[in-house]
């Protein structure tokens, strides 16, 4: 079974007077498997939050549908499986983390022992112990985000939907969040998260989807997406390499050539061998995710 399955998922917010209706999410087809970490990337306004709200059943689609572990997101029961970290988490400002988690524990119908157990586990995991009795209104962004993550994990949900979990965090906070996501994967959870911070996505995701103006432009394993985008292949050879190709430079490693693609590079290596030279290195140079992403925005 898929953890998340969207089919033709479309959202057009109520049309503004005199303006043409443009879908904020346009026929999204997407499957996220169980125990997968999926990164959803796109620029501001691409439709990430819209998709996430549809998945969580917080808004309803104009067309199409989405299922969580086989249940339609319109069915409130589907939400039992979900832990949700909103883009701008907001909690009762006068409550402390211990009270906030207790409140969410009650919403999950946990008894006093269960709620205590959740606090013990989550306060340790998200480092909330030192601020257990401080009011949320006094919290910094990072503290708030840790609390929000703890709230998302109350009740041990199977599917985590995180809207920009790393936004506004310092490098330590980002790293802690990445480690937490990987830990959730080890616990066999599904993690679906949005971001525009590419290095964070690169480091933790099994697959990524790239959303541009409401449309999914690319989806797949990162290494595969990037393999389709080889800029050139660097071939370093040594020995007698009298071939018709022009070397780009000579270094201690050997004589460097650039071939435009894999076929050309293989042909070049063959000719180098025929000339009596030998291969030192063969490096396909692909676009960084950053370049790939920027290019997707423009098309
Ligand atoms: N409640 C709403 N009513 C009308 N339009 C909306 C509403 N929410 C979002 N939109 C529009 O939908 C589009 C997608 O917005 P969304 O918030 O989903 O983008 P996003 O990818 O999450 O952006 P960001 O990176 O800034 O969070 C935008 O053009 C936005 O103006
Ligand atoms: Mg958003």
C-alpha cells in the first residue's frame, strides 16, 4: 500500500473578482511508498503548502483525490495516521511545552500514563526538558519549531507531513532535524516534507518531487534525476594519447579531456587505449541539484 497517493489533485482557490482562475495545484499525480522519505521542493508560491493541506484534509480539492494509507483524505479517519508540522505553527501562548503536549495527548485520547510517556519520549527527543515550564510566548523560532515537531509526533503517527521543517533554523537546528528525519525512517515511518533548501533535501530524501507553479515537473531518485543531466564527462588519461580530441588541460593526474556526453566519452576512452594510453579517471559531471532546480523553474 502507498502511504500517500494523489491522483489528479487540483486546487483552485476561490476566484478573485475580475481575475482568471489559476490552479495553485494542477493535477498532481504522486505516490509515496511506506517507509519512504520524500522531499517536495519548489519556490515560494509553487503550491507546496496547498498540496500538504490537501493531504492533511485541511482543505478540499477542486478536482482529483488523495489517499493516506488507502483512505481518502476527506475521511477524518485518514488523519489518525498523520503527524503534521504546519508551516507556521501556532500554539496557546500561555501554555508551556509540557502542557501543550498534554493537550495534544488528550486530543489523541491518551490516558494520563500514556501522556506522561509521550512527554518523556518526546521531550528527550526534541530537547524540551530545559524549557518544559517556560511559556510558549517567550520562545525563539527554533524552540517553537522543536515543540511543533514534538506535537507532530504525539501518538506515534505512521506518516509525517512536514511543511518546511527546517525553515528559520540555524545550521545546528537543521542538522538535528535531518537526523530526526533519518531516525523516523529507521523506525519505518513515512516522511513527506517540503523545502526550498536543496542541500537539506539532497541529504535525507529517497526521492524528490519538483513543483513549479502548481505542476510537478520532475519526480524520482535524486541520483537518477541528476544522471539525466550530465553536463560533460571529464576523462583523464596518461601515456601516449595522440587522439584528435583537444585536451583541456594537463595536471599531475594526467591529460584532461571533456566529452559532451557518455557515448562520446566512451568513444574517446577507446581511442586513447588504441593510441597506447591508459585511463586515469572517468568523471561524469552533472548539474548540482541547485542548477537542475533553477533550470526547472524557467521551463
Ligand atoms: N487561501 C488562499 N486563497 C487564495 N490563494 C491562495 C491561498 N493559499 C495559497 N494561495 C495561492 O496559491 C499559490 C500556492 O501557494 P502555497 O502557499 O501553496 O505555496 P508554497 O509553495 O507553500 O509557497 P511558500 O514557499 O512561500 O510557502 C500561491 O499563488 C498563493 O497565492
Ligand atoms: Mg508554503
